[in-house]
C-alpha cells in the first residue's frame, strides 16, 4: 500500500461523541494521543453523561487543543455527531466513538489517502471486531456488513451509490470526511444515522475511498449503541421476515429526505440520475409495504415486482421475494 505524500499543511480534526462512556473511554483517548500523526484538535460533544465521563475528559493532558461541549439535553447519537462535526475547524474530520481503540497510523494513513485521491469526500477503513476486553471475536467489520470483494470493486469503479442507496456499509467509527463536504451533509435528517447519511450524500456529490486493512478495534459490549453482528444467511433471512409495512414506508421516507437534499444541492439537475434512482427505489419499497399489508393478493404484486426486476435492482433479489412471501403485518 503506497500513497502520495500527504499535505503536511492540512489540519485534521477528531470529532468524538460521548455518553456515559467512563468504562472504556480512557483507552480510546490514549489511542488518539498515541497517533503517529497527531490530530490538530479534538472536539468532544458529551450527550448529558451521568457518570464520570466528563471528569475523565477534563483531566486529559494533550499536546493539541481539546474542546469539550456538554449538551444540556440529550441529542442522541446522530444529532450529537452533527454538532461535533459542525464545531470542527480542520481540513479533514475523523469521527470517533468513545469505546473503540485506534491503530497508531490511523490518521496518518487517512491523510495520505486524502492526498492521493483529491476527489474523495470521505474515506473509511475495515476494523477488527473485538469484545469488551478487546479480545478478537474472529471476524472483521466488513464481514458483518457485507462489504465483500464484489462491493469493493463497485466502489473502486465509482459505483458506491448503487450499494449505499440499498444499505449502508460504512461505519462512522472508521470514517473521515473533508470539511468541504460539511455543508452538503449537515444537518442530518431525524430519520437517519449520521454515518449512513454522510456516506450516501458523499457518494453522489464527491468520491468515496477505502482502506482495506483495519485501522481500529471496534469494541462490542452490552452497552454498544450500534453493534456489529456476523449473521449467517438463515438468520438474515429470518430478520428480514420480521419487516412489515411500517419498515418499508420508513425506508422510503428516508430516501425522500436524500432525494430532497440532492435536489437542493444540484439545482441545475446535476444529480438527476441519483435522484431518479432514489425515487424508483422508494416506489419499490412502498410496493413492498403494500405487499406486507396484503393477504392472498400479495402473490400478483410480488410477481409484478419480480418480473420487472425491481427486487433485483432495489432490494436483495430472490431473498427479498422469499421474505415478502412470508412477511405480513
């Protein structure tokens, strides 16, 4: 792996969100302090912690500025990251969870890749999935989110949006973005998690680049707000059968939010192709919602979506067909 020399005049912010993180926070802070390429600043937004999280942060001695912002009312993960990103002043912004551990060259590697790929608005990496005591769980993050070789090839060909419009494969804890992308992705709509939203919008208005080796230890523990599970095909199918009309309507509504943002950003029709795809997938999801509400009448509707290839274009092909045959409200 070789990248061009990084722009040493660039500044790199770290946007961290905390909430009752005293159990694991110190290890994460230590790993940020130990970066081969130190951050230019660390912005921490604490979401009304009720433990000693703030005290741990206040005692931190760092060779770079550390700014702690405490929310009087709890914002939730997505809105708290929105706030932290908005406060960052660096050219690049790396997102940090409170309970992971970063590899020493994480920021250095990301900065080099930003320099090598000027069109990349965001960069993300794989991660080692570990347990509460940092014990390896035997799989990597990309294994659990389904970001395999075929998907990586599509990303490399500039087709990231095709995947991200169906599902998010980019985890915020492994992500960094250019600050120039901030106006396009903020604010984050209420119905979205910050990482999925940033990834989707970035895949249209800029480029997306990735680093194949793990740059963090992604800790899983009982208090994890968003975790990683390595599910088999049978368990994934069982989960999909539990999705009803509300789920599909909600997903369609989320795509509406993305379509509206892209329309506002590309007023001259610059993003018409992506907007059209989002509209078509939203129509398919609403058709699946009607199928979930139906009885025997679902068979012709499923057949219609199948024979027009809507399941293959906008869902997961035959797996989604099988799910819809058994799913009902």
